[in-house]
């Protein structure tokens, strides 16, 4: 994979994360907390996979 492809993949992932975050913030507060916890767990797993 070249650097440009990796950068494009990151940009797509960032855009998707931002979309999910915006949708989450529009939710009912209880559902928002549950969704944010799930997103946090996914980010932690992604970080572990990078190291």
C-alpha cells in the first residue's frame, strides 16, 4: 500500500467517524452515552491494533 492510499483510507475513516459522531450527538442522551461507549471501545481496539 502506498502512502497516498493510506492517507485516503484515513480520510475516509475520519469522515465516517465524524458522521457517526454527529449522528450520535443528535440521539437521546441515554442512547448517546451507550453509543459513545461503543465508539470508544472500537477506537481503543483500533489503537491496540496499530501498536
